[in-house]
C-alpha cells in the first residue's frame, strides 16, 4: 500500500452503544450496533440494536464528538433502517418460529422518533433499501432457515421474496405493496430462495443476493426479473484452513461457493458483493459483477492476505470462513470511486480505489471495533461510519461501538505495525513482549498463547512508518515447533540468541519457565521455577524478562499466594550461580479491575515496568510506564523478607492509547529502549479472539542519550 493515497481515512471518534441508555437503565445489558444508516443531511445516525430490540440514534453534527439521542423500542427485532426526508423506515422481525415468519415495516418521525405507522410485510424482513429519489423501498423478506434443523440444509419453507412499497410525501403505500417472487431461479434449492441483501440503483433497478442459494438476481424497474445467475465459485491458495493455534498459510480450497451477503451497485451496470458465506461456502473475499453475471474482478486470497499482514487474521476462523467479508459500501470521495469491504472476523475495513473496475487498488485498511456489521459512507460530509455489533461487556471486554472516520489527504495512521513488504506472507499477532537489538530501531517481539502451536519471535524494523515485521522465527524443540509455551517476555542473550519468559498455567499443563533459544529459535535450555516459588504459584506468572549482565529479571504479573495484597515480585535468576531471588514491587490500585505488571526492560541505571489494569474503554484507569533504580534491585532469598523497591512514574500511556480515537485497549504488554535511546511500546491484540485485532505500536520518545 502506498504511503499516501489520493484520499485516506482517519478515525476521528468512537461512540459506545451503552451511552445511548438513559439514566437509571442497566448499562450492563447486552447491546449492539448492527446495520447503520444516516439522515439525508448527514447529521443523524440510526442503527439497529437486536439484543435490546431498539433503534439507536446518534447526533453527529460534530462528527468528532458524537452525542447520544437515545433509543426507540421496536416491539420486535429491528434489522435495517433507512431514512427518507424526516421519516425512518425500519424492518422489524416479529417471527415466532422459523416456519411462521412475520415482520413489519415501521415508520418513525426522525425528529420526535415517534412511531407513526406499521405495514405488515408477510414475512421476516432482513435488508431494506431506498431508491435514490426516495420514491420507493425494497425489502428482502428472507424467511431464514433453522440452522439446527437437518444441519441447516435447504429447502426449509416458506420461501423468501422481495417486497417493494411506494413512498409518497413520507407515507407508505402498505396496501399497494408488491411481492416479487424469486422461486425457480437458483440452481440450489430453487423452491426456497432466501434473499439476504438488496440495493437499488439510480434507474430504480434492484439487485438482491440469495446467500444460501449462492445466487444473484437483478429486478427491473418494472418489478420483473431482468437477470439472474449463480454467484459462482472461487478456488483459493495460500490460506490457513486449520484452527490449530498456528498461522500457517499453505492450504488451499477448491470451488468454494461465494455465497454473497451484502451487495451494492457501483454504476448502472456493475455491483460489488461481500462473499461472507453461510451455508456451504464463503470465499473470504469480494467480487465485482457485471449485471449479466460476468465476473469483472474477484479478490481471491488477496484481501485476506492484506488482513494477515496487518495482524488481524482470526486463526480460530481458519476452518470456517476466514476473515469473513460481510458488508460492503460504495461511494465517491474527491472524484474517486471507492469500495469499502468489511471484514467481520478481522474487524478491518478494506478501502479500495475502483477507478479501474477490473483492477481495484487497496489503498488502506481501517481499524473498526469488534465484528463490524454495518457501514455507511457520507461523502458530502467526508465521513465513513461503521457499526460494530459485538458486545463483550459480560466478559470484561469492549462494548459495541459506532466508529467514525474522516476523509483527509494525509498519510494513513493505521496500521502502526505491519508485515507488508516483508519477504513472504508473515502471519502475526498477540505481541506480548518487546526487546531491543543492537541497531537503532531494531526490536524483537514474542507472541503469546494465542498461537500456542507456533510460538514465535518477530524481528521488527521500527525505523519505518509503519513499523515493519521483517522476519518471523518459530521457536523449536528438537527441530519441531515447541508446544506448551506461553511466551510473555524476550531479552537478547548477548550471543545472538534470546532468553524468553513463559508465563505458564499449571491447570493447562503449561509450565512456568525461562527458555533459552539460539538465533534460529531452537531451544537450548529450559529452566523451571524452584519449589519455593511454585509452592505459591498462580496462573498470572512471568510477564516480561530482562537481562542485567549475568542476571535475569522477570516481572510476575499479579500477587502469588505469599504476596501481600497490592505487591508483586520481581524475580531474579543468576545465570552463573543458578541462585534465585526477588524484590517486591508495589502496585497502584485501579478502579473495579485488577492491577498487574506486563513488562520489564532494563536500560542504563533503570528497570522500566509496564503497570496496567485489566479494564478497557472508559473504565480503564491505569496503563503506565514506571521505572525503578537498578541500585535498589538487590534480590533477597525467596524465603526471606523481600525489599520493596521505589517506583517513579515515567509516562501515563492512556493518552497514547486514545490517540487513534478508538476505545482504550486493555493489554499494553511490550516496552523496550532501542540502541538509539528511543522507547517503544506495543499492545497485545489477543490474536483477534474476542478483540478488535488492533495492535498499537508507538514511540515514547528519547529515553536517554544515544550510546
């Protein structure tokens, strides 16, 4: 990707859906932002919230400071809302069973948000689209299948169809609605079409995807079938097909049905599809079709490869649909036609310049929240908006969000670290420890148990922007990828190899250990913990390792059984005498979560430590870099009273974590000072498992004079 494209997008704001709840409401309830639309003036957003059964409204008059406008109950499950003038039209699923689907199209006043009318649609609505001139609506009546019945196989009646309704001065012609039959068209289950998504072009023609049927239909402005064709298949190379805790892109799939979800017209004759897959397929990419069914472009493995290089690949979806493109948007910014491709599982937006429809050019990848579902472009306001449906509040994770991006002409600010440009396809993520090499900007990072079958060391060139992961070395034991490791720290051994800290978790048979590897990543020595430590072990073990001459220092993340509350150990190991010792480190309290250490680095006369809470978003209180004088780090015996070191705050990291205008990430886990004296920080993205996949990598500036 170029350092500077014609138009770039920068995230300018994040809005958490619980903020739309009124005072006194239970903010812990699951909520969501799914499909999102905007008012014609671009000042109001409307999103569907299935868990709460409401529509959410957001004021973006100032897009950098979105304001809550509250929610409106829908007495059913809202699917999609669109706006014409001062009216909101929303599809509401009121089905009581798969065999008796039902639904309504409700009409709301945009300003008062009062429900004005409801039309019976005769089935379960999914997508709703509006004509460019606002003269009519099209609704995909999916009548979705029961995925637990007969392994979800089709047919499962009743069949779906498309409904059109005329709109006159904001009033729906409910009685005059037209039902467009789609049976008998698809090769797969022709008697049971399941329309998923609809879009309308300037001529009033409708394109509709039949996802489970792997079919696409074009409906003429007169309501008759103008064209229809199979969405076809794709063969893929260089992909990961195994959910095995390793990023191995040597697999292939043959003749995978595209099974497109979202579809959008690009011009009068072409439309783009996001090939999510649902029933038997999902080709991990997106396509451009001519209206006659000709495939003008297919991304093949290229889109997924871009997501991989950005560190957002969801390994746990390798045996399913990979990065899972679900939504798609088309808009022109600064005279350049763009297609925006939403990766639900990678939590990224691919931005494409489609000036040449046969050769779209990926110009940027945008970080969205967890599981982006909807997207809307507002070129008149130079805005792009995504709706992110996953709400992980119950697990202590991020809440569902709406994210806003502004169009600009500056260089992209994300990704901050990438494997783009490296030799070969490097999959990476879950960076959880950082160390400096011998040259300015030369760094090394390890990945943690997110890739338990492929523990690895990553060589980073921080002199580039974004920083580049230039190489990946697999940690091996007797020549094979080492198992039972949870690497959380790395430090050079001074001889071309490394000392690694493995956090350990006995209930999963992962030992707490110090690992010595050579330059090729082969394990030379494994040092287990002494009985004095193991007698008090906890699952929260070593989170960082640093070398001070012939002594190794390891930071223990949280209190073990013999530690006073609010105090953790910095454990030492003498490489010459093999003696163990420790000092005590005092933790700061932080809100409703726990506090612990997640890194240790030694430079000059100081030991640097990252101290953080386990809180995310607005709840985060403590993400900070501290330092301790090495003169105080004189270890006592493990059975002796431990001296408590004095710490000094170096930098509050929360402003850094807010700099990209997303929510505050919880896992700041790597810090190092390079050969030029520059400090560097990296976050752990959990391998995109219950995470947005974002990795933030930045410099804390000069920490000392260059040597």
